[in-house]
C-alpha cells in the first residue's frame, strides 16, 4: 500500500480507536492521494481538527474521551467541514441521529476500505461548486436568496437584514434543488440521486436532512416553506417568489 510520492491531496482526519482499522484506512487514503492523520479519542480529535483544519473527517461514533456524536456537534458549531460517520451498529436510528446532527454520510463496520475511499471522494465532490451557469446563478425565492457560487444562503428579515443560514453541505444542496423549481414536487429518490449522489442513503435519511433544514428556516423567520406531499415527496411552496436574473 506504499506510494512512490508523498500524498498531496485533501487532508482527512481519521478518528478511530481500533488501531488496525485506523492504520488500514490511513494507508488506503494515502495510496489514493489523500493526506491523512489519525487519532483514537474525541478530545484529541477536536485538538487536531482545530489545529490542522482537515477537508474531511472520518469519525467513529463509539470512541473514548468524547463520544463521536459530541465531536460532530462541536465540528458543526465550528463550521461545515464534511463528516462521514463510522459505526459498528447497523441500527438505522443511530445512523439517522448522526445525520440529524449534520453528518454528510455514514459507513457501517465491517466495511471495504476502497468503498470508504470512494465515499470520501463522493462527499468531497459534492462539496465543490458546480461549474455550469445554471448552478452558479443566484436564486431568489420569497425572502430566501441562494448563491451557489459563493455557497451562501441568506434569509431576509422583515426589517431588510440578511441572515446567513448555517446549512450543512447536504442541506444547502437540498434547498438549492427545491428552490430552483418552486412548487415542483420532488420525490425522495430524486433528491437522494441529485443531492446525495453515490450514497446508499435511505429515504428516511432525506426526511432527516429536510427536517433539520425546515427547522433552520423556521428559526430564521421563514415559516413553513418546505411542504411534505404525502406519498410523493417534498416541494418548496412560498406565497410569492422572484428569481434573480
């Protein structure tokens, strides 16, 4: 698993308390061109995260010192660094709990290291701005403005102030998708394919992401913009909207 030249790609922080798994993941990541650092507990993970500012975190849920979900909360309070949760439990509730807190994907042990590398690539690719003109044009829906190029979503308050929405990467992609065609109903499978590509996400994972997105919109004074269409999917339904040219 050696590489002739030192890896120079994005830095991935591997947080895993099983030395064998951590070493194998690090070796595969470095062989694929990523830089990788590893640690075995949550407290050290947060120290390295703040020091190194990795582009991606692979985070085991059950680690000593500070639980993986608490580490995820701390990372989300700091910013929107992509996080893939790792768990030995196949229980969907554990997976969804992590995703509600803002994780971008998950893998379940035992897993294939090449699959994990593929997931890392996919999540990092989703975090990159889209190059085509349609993807970079600003979208204005009601009092929400989305700038895909700057990767910023703003909520305009009644007094005219613009409040940045603290969205995860997946939440931003979902809001952008819904806002691009207001009043269109999108199926869960469409949203998974277009907002979580190359992921084996369940329908309930989309429900979890949209639930948190709704809550953030409500906290920003935007009401219930996202509607559930029973048996079909979701749509964004503002009373009035304008698209920025």
